[in-house]
C-alpha cells in the first residue's frame, strides 16, 4: 500500500471520526457522574465554576434517570478532603490551574453533589484526590464486585477528570462509553479536541440521547 503523507493523514482523519467496535449493554455497564459538585456547577460560587457543566445538568439528569430505570448502577465522584491532603500528586499545587489565594482552602473540603443530580441513598459517592477516578480509589474493585466491565462517563471536566478516567479505564481492560454532550469543560475547542482523541484510541463516543436509546430500546 502507498503510505504517502496525505494517505496517512486521511487514515488519521478517519480514525478521529470513527466509532469503537464494542457494544453497550445495560447489564454490563455503570454510569460514572464525575465531579458534578457545587464547586464546579454552582454558578459564580468559586473560581472553578464551569458554566458548560451547569448547562449540561438537564442532560446528565436525564441520563441518570435512564440508567436507574435500566438497572445500571450510578456511581458519583467528587473532590474532597481525604488523608490530610497527603494523597495528592506532589506537583499538583504548582500547576497553573491551581488558582492562588485563600479561597482555595475553603473549597473541596466537604463536597456536595449539585442538588439537581443528588445521589439516592444506596448510590456510591467516591471521594478522589486527583483527576482520574481510579487513582488511589476502590473503583476498580467496586466494578469487579458488581460484575461490570463497561463505564459510561459523564460530568466535568471533559479534558481533565473525565478524560483521565476514560484512559485509566481503558488501560484496565474496561470498555468506555464517553458522553459527548453529558460532559463539559471550560473551553469548547478543548472539549471537541478531547472527544477526537478519545474516539480514536480510548472510547466509544455517544450523545446522552444515543446512550439512553441503547439502554432503553423500544
């Protein structure tokens, strides 16, 4: 085959626009609702507010309701105060995304999931200390005990906590369904770029409505 530069680029473009070859089945899936907590969702409350995450709440709420009806477990994650903050990556405070000032110490202590997406009494809220939901958490063990090998990812931020979680799940041999409009970030261009990368190498990318249609077929 003639692998000219243009041919290679065309193959790459196809991959970025393609679709993973595995199915979505309700009996094998878990919905992850990543970090839809007040610090990110409550309008104007912190410097970490993600307006697009607030806008995504109705779509995420519909997906949560669909998963509950279909018997798909819903697991929430949130940043919170754990282990005296000694379980964080050491370079984290030096990153430019850590806004300076006293307000940093006021937030992410006792996280609350945004009220419109509130967990039910028997649903897990998993506190995490970094971007990925598998980093230093029992999530992998929980999935094994549930007998589930597919994660549906929703929440915020697309290109940080959601995207890292997708990669961590992929590397653990799990199937990843990534919700294109039930995830959100602080830059529309980066949202689309992250979806392209995930689609090419890590996940099957679907809208919330497409996920719901598979989970609740007519």
